[in-house]
C-alpha cells in the first residue's frame, strides 16, 4: 500500500462524489492509496481515473468498475458486474471473486486478473494487455480480439477466440468449442514464461505445460469465395 | 433495458413466505433499470375458485356491480376494488376440464379501454405506471409461495397499466411472465396466434411469451417441456422469468445480452437482473450464478 492512506465509505455518497474523490486522490501522486468500503454492488465505481492510484475495494461492485482508467492498481475482494476494466490503458486490476460479462472489453494494456469465473465475451475486441482468469470463462471469450493475451486456467465456453485477428489465448481445461478461424498452436518459451506469471497471479495450482494455445488461422483476413463455409459460420 | 426479479420459497406449504417483502427489496434495487412502469405477480395457496383482476382506463370510476353482472351474468362474485380497477371471483365452469375461461372478451368489450390483467387460482398481479414504490404499500405485506417483478424502460409500446409487466399469459390461468429484451418476430407470431383464436391485452412484444407458454402448459406439459418447445420459436433478445402455480422458469437467448443472475439455497431461489438485488435480499457473501446463453431452467414444486 502507498504512503497516504484514505478510506472512502460509499454508503452515503453518490457515484459522482466517489469518482471525484478518487480523481482528486490520484492527483496526490502514485503512492496514494484508497480503501473503498460499502461498495454495495453499485455501478461505475472508479471510472475515468487516468492517473496512478492504489485502490482496495472491500466487497462487491456492479457494472463498468475501473473502466476507462489508466495506471490504476485495483484489488476487489468480491465479485464484479459486467464491463469490468473496459478500455483499460495500463495498470493492474485484480478481482478475488467472479466477474460478469465483457470483462476487459477493448482493453489496450495492463493486467486484469479474475481469480474465479467470468461470463461471456471476456476480452471482446481486446487490443493489448493480459487477462488472466483463474476459473472458467463464458462463451465467445476473446471475440474479435486484436492483440494481447488471455489465459484461462479452467474451462472455456463455446466459440473460444471467435474471429480473432491477432493475440493469443491459452486454456488449461476443456474448451466447449473453438470459434470461427481459431486454431491451436504450439507454446513458445516466451509463452511458458508468461504463463508462469499468470498462474501465480491467478493463485491456482497449475503448470504452464498444461495449457493449450489458440491463435488466429487468419482465414477471415481476406474474403475468399471458395471458403464460403467459414464465412457462413463467422458472425 | 428493464429490470426483472423472481423469488421462490421451496418450503412454503403454508404459503406464508414473505414474497411481497422480497420483491419489494429487489425491485427497489432494480428501479434504475426502468422507471416507466412496474409490476409484480404473487402466487399463494390456490383458492377453490379462480379470480380475475381488471384494470380500468385512467379517470373511469368503478362501475356499479349490477353493470358488471350484466357483462358476465352469474359468473362473478365477491367484487372488490383494487388499485386502478376491480377483482372478482369466478363461478364454476360448466366444463371443469376446460382451462380457458373466456370472460375476458365480454368484460373488455363492455368496459371499453379496460384490460383483464390476471386470472387464476393462485396468481395476483399488481401494476402501476411510474416508480415501483407506488406498489409497496400494497405488495410489501403480501405472503405466498413465489412471485416475479418487473421494472420497465419503455421502448416501443404505450406506457399505461395494461402495458406494464408482468403479463398474464391470457387466457391460461396462473401464468405470468416478466421479460427483459425484445422479441423481434412478435408481429409474425401474433398474427399466427390470432388465427388460432388467441387474444392480446397489449401491443407489447413481451406479452406473447406467456401466452405461448400457457398454450403448451394447457396441453398437459410440464413447464420445462413448455419452455423447450417455446424458446426455439422466439427471435430477438430475451432474459425472462415465467411463473406458474408449479414454480418458476427462466430463459436467456443465445447471445445473452440481457443479464440474469440467481442464487439458490436450501430455503429459496432468488433471481434478478443485477447482483445488488440479490445481495440486499440475502447478504454480501452469497454465491451468485449466471443463467448461461441458450440456457433455460425450471424450479418446479414436486
């Protein structure tokens, strides 16, 4: 934790007041730390904070937590609703519980760790950074992903990596089905190194060699009339 | 965006569980998802005879009992005033095997602009335009076995009590649905259903779901089989909860863009659009699960 400690009790504050408090706290420098209590599953907590700040959220949060942020270090002890860390630029966000749908959507950098399960469309249109899921992930994980890594320590739902352009997905458990143009590839030494870090973040008992790697087959890059079957399946 | 919620107490032989209180707590949390209208359907121990509820157009006073009797000679008794309308008990049918009770059209024709919002042995529906808190004095003390709630953000059809949810699956007794989403093949389906003789109380696409399920249940199917038959016919987005005298059912469309979460304990099942409603009803440490894309589930009484 940082040098300057502040506690924010959300019980009697509006979301605007909470976010203004956090923005002002961030002005005091990267060593500032805020503990949020009584978040009560409310939406839009810690949204639009673009300067480094250390935030501990004690409890559950609603939709879009830590969205549009840059350089935050956030730890959430409970569950989150959907749209967690949407379009995050950099920073580290750790959820000890589960996350709803579209966690890390359009994320551009940083590290998002969900220690339990997450819902559908995790990492949709992701453009950078790393998402680590300790448990299972829902359907269409990494849909139209463009860059970055998604590591799933449990099982993956249907259409895993559907229509991805670039980036890498890693899964340790079962995959219900691969998405359109998602193909299996071999682990590289760099992947093994990255996976070792991810496993430690997820706090699971696993080894990098247990993971399968999924990448783009790049068949959807250009339209080919001879491959109409692929396009029929692509959404 | 709409808010939906449901509650079912597994061990409620006495039908004395705090269903109204639970729906009040959850709908208060979901209010921000829709403030145009609200409603709940509460199920309690079945009565010997079915009852119906009628909502009158705004500003129309309660008609004289003698006048109502002319619309349904000898069929209605125990007439009582309810919010925006009246309720009455229906006298036995000549053919007790027939689940269709066609008093609705004669009442709605005789009282222009009125809508029959509920019919059944164990179901009561309460609706209002505006915020759900208007219903709290009425519904909070109500007990029963299970119930559903709806907070509406109107997109297409009118804002009046008739277009508020939950919708009764008319004409089938004890079927109500609360839906978040948009059934895009509504007009196509409705045309076919009207050709089968079914009637509608509103221009709202959500109403169709309960009627389709009621149609299946009337053939003697269980709720899970009814959902299995109905879901493939629905196009568009949906997360819905259906309530019958047997219990609750839920379904989500294949893209699951509308949220639906639930908590199941030994004592109860609670369903809601957002987790805050479930946490406020129970506590902060409950295990919340999500209904999966394409999934449907039922919790039926034995």
